[in-house]
């Protein structure tokens, strides 16, 4: 079946460091890909998305490119801030269905 | 601004109690979802509804039921709460398949069953 695998955390970085959180997927057809962020005590918020191969999603300095050849959707940010501390979830929406598959989440902690 | 609200942020219940978790969305979305979130397991789908009075089981429906009497409201029911149902419960909504695909989440209900 379809699945999403993301790197285990926690990831601890200093402010202004470069961030990469790896995400790979297994899916049939043409899934849409998402990154969601969850701040402490809150629900998930959409961070960015890409709906087809080679699309780049971007928001708030975060970027991810839909790579069909490597089945990946890695999240990157050039310079993280303390306020980016949160849990990040990679997800896919199965092609032609309602169903979403989520990764297990990666906790990011940014130190001042 | 899109909004999904959940009736409680925190709940404490006793084993065997019947528990109702309610979710309301104001975006006129057809699809609504209930997930539970547990450390190391990510989000797991409990139930899905694609229209009023329509529902489908997700990956872990055992011990749960749902009700959707109105388009904007989707309730999760724990018929007889057990300690292994202690978890964070997240409600979400989206447009139907083929539409804009983002899921919008509520703030979550943290349930403790004693």
C-alpha cells in the first residue's frame, strides 16, 4: 500500500542554520504531496503543497520539490528561526481518492 | 478565513463512559475526517464522511462510531471509553476528490481516559 517515510527527530539546530527534513513516499498514480506543521498545543496547518512532478511548493521561506524519479519531497529552509520550532508532517493524498497518508512527524527545535 | 472548530480542547473521562467529540467547519466542505494522533505513529484515520449521513471506516474504526446529520458537523463517538483511547483527536475537512486538495484541521481534543 501507499506510505510516507520521514526522518526521525528530534532535529536540533541553531538559529539561522540550514534545515532539511527528508520525506520519501510510495504511491501509485499521481498523488499530491503536502507538508503540514503543528505548533505546540495546536492542530496541523498546511505549510506547502505540490500537486504534480517537478512542482515546487513554497511558503514562509520553506520549500519542497516534488521529485517523482526519487519519490521524494524533502523540506528545506535556508535560515531557521526559533519560531519555526514545531512538528513537521509530510503527507500525500492518494490519487483519485479522498485518503491522505501521513508520515510520523519530525520534531524541530531551534535554539537561539 | 477557513475554520474548523472542535468542541473541547481537553477532556477527562472514566473507563466505560460514552464520549462525544464534536467538530464543526464553516467552509461548506463535503469531506470530513477524524484522526487520532499518537507519538511515533503519526495520524491514523478513524472515520471519513463524504456527505451528510454518509461514512466510511478508516484504518482504526474499532471502538468508535460517527454521526453526520448536517454538512457542517461531524461527531466522533466512543461508545464505551477505554484507557487505550487516551489520545489526541483531530478533525479535518476538505473539498471532494478532484477539488482543491488541502485538508484543514481543527485545534485537536486531548482526551484522557482514566
